[in-house]
C-alpha cells in the first residue's frame, strides 16, 4: 500500500509500505499489481468528474448486469464525491497485459470508467473501502460487510474469467489494434544491442522491463518483448542472477509479468532457456560483447586551469596536498553549514557544495571546472537552479567557493574550494572525516534532500539518537522524524534496543534507486543535456571565428541557453556509479 501525507491528494512511491493487519495512520491506497507483474483482482474505478454522477450510476448498473451474466461476483463501494469502485476478485492471478486488455475494453463501453490504474504496472493504485477521501469522509461499502467478506473469501474461478474475456473478445481485439496503430517515435536507444557502461541498459529496454509496455509495431508479442529485454541485459554485461534479482525484488515487474503465463515451477526454467538464447545471440553479434562492456572511463585528470597559471598547476600536481586541503574544506563545510537554513533553498545549496567537494576529490584538485548541467545531474536539481545557487555562493563573504574565472566556449566556470578565514583555525584543528563526500545519490531524488542529509549523518556516525541527528543535520525534528520513518520502511536504516539509529549495510541504494525508477530519470536528464551540448557546439562552429576558449560571455551569443557540462561528463558518470 501507499500512504498519503497530504490528506489523500497524492500517494508517492516513497511512502509505499507492506500491507499490515493494523489500520494505517494515514489515507492509503493499495497497489493493484504485485512484484511479479500480476494482479489478483480487477479494480474498476468509475469517476464522477468525467460525465457526472448520473453517468457513473448508469455505467455501474450496466457493469453489474454484465458481471451477473458472466457468473461473476464482485465487491462494490462508493466515494463521497459520487465515484464508485467495483472489485472483481480472481482465483488465479492474471498478468498485467491480460488485466489491462480487459479494463481497456470495458472502458470503451463505459465512458466514466477510468482505465489508468490498470495501465500503469508500477504506480496503479486504488483506495479500498474504509480509506479516507481527500474531500472528507471515507470509501464506504455499498453492500454488507459479511457479503463483501464472502466474495473475497471465494473469488471468481478461471471459468468466470474466461467468460468475461470471451464476451469482450471484439473489444479486446479493438484495443490491441489501437495500440498497433498508435504512433511510435523511435529513439537512439530502441535497439537491444546496448553497450552502456556499468551494466546499464538503454532507457527503452529499462522502461519495458519495469512497465511491461512495449511498441506493438516492433514486438509482436510478450515473448518477443521479453527476449529483447534479455538480449539488452546480456549485451550490457549483466549476469542471469542480476536479472533474477530484479524480477524477484520487484524492480522489473514488467519482465516478470511476461513469464506469468507459465506455472510457477516452470518460470525459472523458461527464464534460463531464454537467457541462454540471449547470450548466444549477443556472442554471435559483433556489435555486442557479454561481460566486456566498452565502458567509458571517467577521466580523473585535473581540470584545465586558466587565470592562475603556474600557481594553480603547482598546487594541483601535489595530489596529497590537494586531498588534505579538500578534507580541511569539508571540515569548514561542517562548521559553516549552520548558516544555511533547512528551507528548500538552504538544503539545495548544501547539496551543491557537496557536489563540488565530490568533484574535487574525483579530480584530486581544489579547482573545479564543471558546467551547471553537470552539477545538476549530480544534485538532482535543474541547471538554472544550480546556476542561481552558484552565483549566491560565490557572492558570500567568507564563502566556501571562489570564482576563479568565468566559462569560455565549451568550458565551464572555474571554481576554487576556499576555507573561510573565520573558521580556518577550527577547520584545521578538527580531525578529518573518514569516508567519501557524496552529492545527491540517485535514490534521494525520490526520498528527498532531508533523507540524504540524515543518511549521510548516520553513515559517518552510526548509533545516533534522533536528537543527535537533529543537532548534526540542523534540520527540524519533524523533518528528521519523517526522513527516519521513510528510510526505516525501506530498510535503509534500523534502530537498536537503545533507540539509536544506524545504516543497514545490506541494503543497496543503487537497487532502491532502480526500483523507484530514478535511474530512468537520471538517464533522461543526461540525454537532454547531451542534445543541448551538441546544439551549443554547433552554434559555436557556425557563429564563432576564433578559439572558443578565448571568447567572452559578453559576446553576442546565447551563453545562458547553451552553457553545458564539460566534455568528459565525469559528474554524470557519478550519478550512476555511486552506490552508497
């Protein structure tokens, strides 16, 4: 189930919980599809906002008559706003594709039926009887509790399901044909022969594995689609165990749904057979190499310097001195962090500073030359927002960053990590903090900035009480409590018998990010910025007759529109490689 912290308006994925016998403390909606990509009931949602309450009543009566003619039994409730829900429990679980076909076919018959919950494998949810409504009141049964319990206890048999599909055969064929006729826009990622680094598949294949949706013009059946996914996984260097883990954990429910037509005891065998075929295909194809991705090596060389000349080069060549300076700067960041409030702006600036610190460690230099789009990927912010924060940070008195030189052509602004004089002595006296400094790790795009800072505090100092965390993070008690609750629900942190919090070492932040679908958002952001970068370089080649690095932002061309990340894309790689 998913809880709503805003009174029933939204049900975000980060508030997803396991169903429990106890009533939830907040409005809740139940996930329609399980981790295996199948469902055990059909949820029909009749929306009064589409054509009014009278239309809802007429459509519900028509569906009741139809269900009775098929020999089906159902549970029914109504909303305070006049909407109606009809639940059809099933004895045998059905796949996402089968359930979607039936609901879409019914939706063509009845205008007020909302088809969207059954069209989204990852986020399709439904409020059940007893759940609070956003406009006040609750979902209430339209029948006695004993009757509803009896229907749930004795769900509809496979013969009833077959009868429902047989009666809707023409409509089901129509919705399938409609999908074939829909326009599909091909992308650079649509081929299953993928060579992404770090075991990454194309965005299209990841989306298919997660959602179970595919281009019917390209793949004739679920079998073709699932084989394309496996080929992409093999070409990306994954192992069979990686695929199985994603299916079992619910990261790829779409792929799991493609195997639901097999009996449970035969699914593993079928997957193994398909995997061997996928590996064989990739080995025979010269464009793909299993287990040997032509991985892009993120350069760790120091960034080119401009105005500082020999001084900057002499500092940068001593990597030990640079790392010592960066760690002292991290101490200064800890000391100065209290100046940034726990508002959205303050938290964002703290994360931008962390991204600069991470970039400095990566390049072994206090001088950081990354464009705002690169930092945007590392922080989960928009590049225009990053630009505003950088301007504010460099204008601070005794700030933590200094602008050395503004960007030129394809180069980003050059910043230097500065230890402010007012905290320099204290920063040098403090012991260096062990471990890495992280920018926004992908999972926290879903869980939020406060959770990122709370998790960071527990990484560096396990066994903290809630009060200790509040003191360290400078966040409010309410904000910290909510972050702890969310992360505990996902087994990222745990509390011992002394009520002290610590990080759960066995929980992978990367796996959670993939489960939330965050990696897809990161890849889309990177793809958009790459296109903008290409456009910017094309503009330079056509409109500038001198060396791009020597140009000034005062020249007559759109710097603000096209200023982009550096060519090495090291910060973008960080978004995928840091697992936490």
